[in-house]
C-alpha cells in the first residue's frame, strides 16, 4: 500500500439524487416528501434565462422554509456555469441568505481545478462573514471533454470538493457523440459508449477520496433502461445516480443498495477470515472460493453502505416514546 493515501473526504448517502428546477415551487415542495437521499435545486439548465432570478429566490425561500434535515434530505444547489453572468449572484445570494441550510454546491461544467478555486473562495469568505457553523461542500460536474481530460487534476483539488458527477448530456454534446437518449445506449456502438468516461471519473474519485455519482437518464418512461444503467454504474463502484423524475428514485435506491444476500456474504467473509486468522492463516475458503484480505476490504465496503442505509431510515432515527 502506498504511503500516499486519500481517505473518503465526506461520506454521505447519495444513492438517489433528485433534480428539481428552482423555477417550480410545487415540485420543490413535493421533493421534500420523496424517498430521495439527495436533492439538488437547480438554477442552471432546467431553468430558462428569464426565470433565473425567480428560481434563485424560490430556492432560497425553500431552503429556509422547509426543514430538509428533519426529512432526512441532503441539500444541494446547482449554480450556473462560470462562463455566465449568473454564477456569482447564485453563490452570493444563496450562501448569504441560506448557506446555513445548505450541504453542497454543485458546480457545472468544471473544466480545470481553478474553476473550483473561484467558487471555493466566494463560499469561504461568505461563511466567515456570516459566521455560519456548517461547512458547505463542493461537487464537480464533469460534463465536457476538457473536464474529462483534466479529471484527475480536478479530483486532486482538495479543499471543499467531496464528489464528482458524470453529466452525460453535455458530455455527449462536447464530444459531438451521436446519442438516442440522454444516458442511453446507441445501438451503433458495440457496448456502452459511456463506460470510458464513467470508469475514468470513478478511478479519479476513488484515488482522491471523492464520491462518484452518475448523472441523468433522460427517458423516464423506460424504467428498465434506467435500472440497467444504474446497475452498470454500481458495478464500476459508483455510489448513486440522478433521478430527473420521481419514478426513478426507487430504481436508484434499489440499484445502489447492496442486496440482502450480498450483505450476508460480506458478514460471512469477515467471520471466515477471522477464524482463519486465529488459526494462523492469511486466507480461507468460503462457498468453494478463495478469500483473503482484499475480500475483507470489499466486504467491509458492502457493510458500510448497508449501515449507512439503515442509519438513514426513519424507524432507526425515531425517538422512543
């Protein structure tokens, strides 16, 4: 093992991330009672330019009026890109007026580490000026060829960065890729044309202690297509996926939750290796297969996720009468 290690910077349960346009207060209210782990209120692509100011005000009001934490939600806001004149006002207004009710800021179209530096400088100054006790994290949306080309350097930025997301729609546009559905598979490609980008981003995240999150699947009338995309991501080590429609929330929660049989096997792996250690052995056999220290590390990852899910359930958090 290298002496250079980057442990997970900020563990958060993020199996499902519901995208909600800030221009629609009704959708914001409904999101509060959804089963999503994470919610991002959007001021960027889901909001037309004439509605940006109103959407920003709606988001600030919703962050302050709704007790999101009591509802078990982690709250994020997707600001506008650094190439627009909306971005600075998004950060200043949201942070000054509701920064103590916010968990993360999702920065779109991150191309170089300096993009994050600019946002971080604003956030840090506002937190200090307002005396907020919480620390708002940053999440980078990798959705351009430039961002993917620099993904390792972006992951190494440090600071407040705690996750990266794969924005497949703008990524496809940036590559001039031919697509049939946002996040879907093109039958002309022999396999999954998004695998390279997802895998590269996931490796960068795990190398530097970040959470890797997959982005949208546009056809919300195709639950099986969404389910398959989520499972492919989970197989790579991705922790969660966006839901652009409430019907996709349960699909994401299911795909990124370890099944009972996997949890049971993880416990049996740890028990078998403990017994082997007591016998002076470094490896063991379980169900006809060899297991060793690497198997234990994988098993503990499963149990960490399982424990986080259990801890997030309302029945677990309920105060006894």
